[in-house]
């Protein structure tokens, strides 16, 4: 992988958010500068929207966008203590906007997504709930930073009980569990009512989810090590995963494009002309992830 060309691609093409994250990791940028760029996507109700994840251009606050912001804040170490950032997110999540009170889960997709350019997977189907994505990580966040630990602790217990018996998982769903675990570890929060080793369980699921056919990395939409280990979650790397990491590091140079960036491996599967702009947003974000993966897993 040509890291210099990747860096140049990010500097030239990234949104202010990804530029600030790049500067934080590899330049002279500060954590606070990166936090400010994340907060550009926050609404007056303290939730996040506004295409923080370029697949969904809905400006309205929603649980998935808020979870994406939490993941990014966690990755740069901005969630290590209670502060104005966490207080504002607690305010939004406490409102239970887009929260199913009967099933005790936040929605994966909300109705208003349909009113703005989006990938097909953001169209609300049925009740809008997809397993515990993002409920498990949002509940963990609330257990760490809010006062109502009983309700959100029960959501965590339900989520990990379901995980224990789940045979197949989607990568993004698993990342929510991994984020939940990491938040709980940092803030000494335990899952009350169940005696099991959550980390061992998550490592087992991770070994199942990451595609073992390395020829598909970058060519097909399959979970690769870089989807997980891009500046975070290193504690979950096992002896069985390490060879896949090494294999992907070797492959990165082959799938890196001439302009230094990496491309997405999916389509929106609809007629939104904004897909081209979303791809432009995504490419520097993915390139930053590949760069973090390459350098942090040498």
C-alpha cells in the first residue's frame, strides 16, 4: 500500500470531518478540532443526522447517525469521561426519539429516510428494527453516562442473551456489540443478570463474521479485518484473525486505485443521482480506515 498517495488523496478529497480525523491521527490536529467537526452533524435536539454517514442524507436526528457519531467519538478517545458532549447525546437518547417503547429498542431505519437520498437499506421495513443495531451500543452508552441504568441495563442483557444464541451476524451489527463492550469496559459497567465472558463470545462471533476468503477483499462486499480494526477494537484480535489481517495488508496495494484512494464495493440500487456525490464522500472515509488499519496492524 502506498501510504503517501493515500494521505494525499485524503487531504485533497475528504470532507472537513475526515480531514480533521486524518489530522488528528497523522498530522498536527487536536482531538478538540476533530470533535468540533463531528458536532457539525448534530441537530438542535442533540441527535445526529445530516449525512454523517454518507449513505443516508436525512438531516433529521436518528439513532443510526447518532450511533455513528458515538463510534467516531469513541475512536478518538472523546468518550472517556462525562462532559458536554456526552450530556448532549444523553439528552437526545433520553427523549426516546425513534425508540419502540414496547420492544425497548431504537429503530434502525426511520420513516423520514425516504424523503431524502439514501441507499435502499435505509428504507424502513416493518417496525424499522434490525436486531440490536444500534440499540446495544446506545444502551451501553446510556449505562455509562446517564442515570437510568435499569432500563438500559435490561436492553444490554437482552442483547447479549440474543447474541449468545445467534448463528449468523451482519458485520455492522457485531460492531455495535463490540462498541458496547468497549464502553462498558472503560466505565466499569457490567451486564447484570448473566454470567458469561462477553469478550470471548464476541471474539468467537468475529471469527465467524470476517470473511476467510481473502480473494474477495476489496472485490466483493464482504467483511474484512479492516472493517473492524481501523484504529479501534484491537483487543479483539485473535490468533485465528491475525493471518487474515496480514493477508489483507498484502492485498491493499493491489486494490488501491491510481489516485491513491480506495473505492466502495456497493451500490445504492436506486436512481438517486446523489449516489455519485456520496461515493466521493465515502472514498476518503474508507481510505482513512485502510490507512489506520495498515499502520496500526503492522
